[in-house]
């Protein structure tokens, strides 16, 4: 088998309810020179059986016997096994638009100065209902404008050169901020960008103050680790202040039962064209009951 241009890396844990449409969305890509490395992270449901039914030589399913060790560990393992020139992220509950890989590969070919490329993302729930657009910045300076708060670049949309990922592994143990931690550690020596087009459906079922606090706390810890002069110290203090205030707000909204509704109000509105495009993508990946063990048809 020839070397793929893109390796899509995916960690799965108890994703039986969502992994089928996620895998379909990769199989239906217009760009075909890819491989998908799927690493099981200690699933106890039917995830393994579902993935094993898909017969496509481009998919490598790794069954790890060591239980649930976390996203960062599994992504680093996937990257170490990858053969592609580029690494693309994908989660087991999201949906890639058919031309996602094609558009990102073309951009990275044409812009060798860019290390990491994201895309616009449509936010949806389990029934495919679209709530809006994930807040995304598109130029490096805008993406990195507020490092104390975070980087508006959705993790499942990322594609970058393998050499960049290998030299900057995910930091293990930084639960719920693996991506933001990596961006914080690398933004001063890297170049980021994002395509304005919506090329991923980002599933977002529910938000809890407990989970958001874990990510905020780990991110603040990394801000403190980055302190090496007065400006970086100011950034760390500013970050701890704004994330503490944000957590207090989350707790209040969680107690009143309005956290999910208020959080969704922060999404950017989607116009009719975006909604129509999303509905076509959603209908395609959910139109069949099963793969029947056959790969998606390839273009001539």
C-alpha cells in the first residue's frame, strides 16, 4: 500500500452511539489518499464491534488492553503510528464534511508557512439540530490575540504537518484542555490559520460546570508554567482571574439550570446556506442503517 498523504487520528471511548456516522464522514471524503488510525481507549460498550465491521484497508483499528488512559495519551500513540505527511484530528462523535480533507490539504500545500490549520465548525446535538457556529478566528494574530483566555480553533478541525505534532506532543494529564495547552505552548514559535468555510459538524450535547472547571484549572496551571518574565506573569494572572470569574458564572448558571441554554447563545448564528449544507451532510451520514461491511464507493 502506498504511503498516505493524510493520517486521521481518532481516540474512541464508549462511542457506540456516535462512531458510525463519524467514520462514514471520513469514508465519504472527496480526498481519498488518507489513512485513519483509530485507538480504542478502554471501551466497555459495543464500540469495538462496530468499528471492526467496517472493511476498508485505509482504517487501522488499534485495540489497547490497558484501559482508559485519556485522550492525550491515545493521540500521541496514534501520531507515533501514523504514516501520512499531514495529521488530521477527528473525534468519534463529530462529522467531517465531504471536502474537508481536500480543502485543508490544498491550503497547506499552498501555504508552507502554516503549521496548523483549522476550519469553521457547525455546532449540533444528537438529532442533528444545528445551534450555530463555533466561535473561530482565521488569522494567526486573531487566533492568538488572548492567550490568557484561550485560542478559538476547534480541536477536531485541526490538520497540520506530522513533523509539527511529533515535535510538540500532547501533554498527558491535562484533561479537557489538551488542545489549548498545546496551542499555548507553541503559538509563539508556530503559525496557525483556519479556513472560513464550515467543514466540520461539532457535536455538543451538554455542558457542566464540573467539566468546564477541570479544563479551566489545567489551563491556568499551564499559564503558570509558562511564566518566565513580567509579560508572561501578567498573562498568567489575567488568565487566572478571567477563568475564575467564568467558573463562578458557570456554577451560577448550572445551579439555575440555564448553563446549556446560555452557552449556546454564545454561538455565532448560522445563515440559511450553512443550515442547508449541514442538512445535506447530516442526511447522507445518517441515511443508512449499517455499512454492511463494505467501504464507501470511491470516485473513478
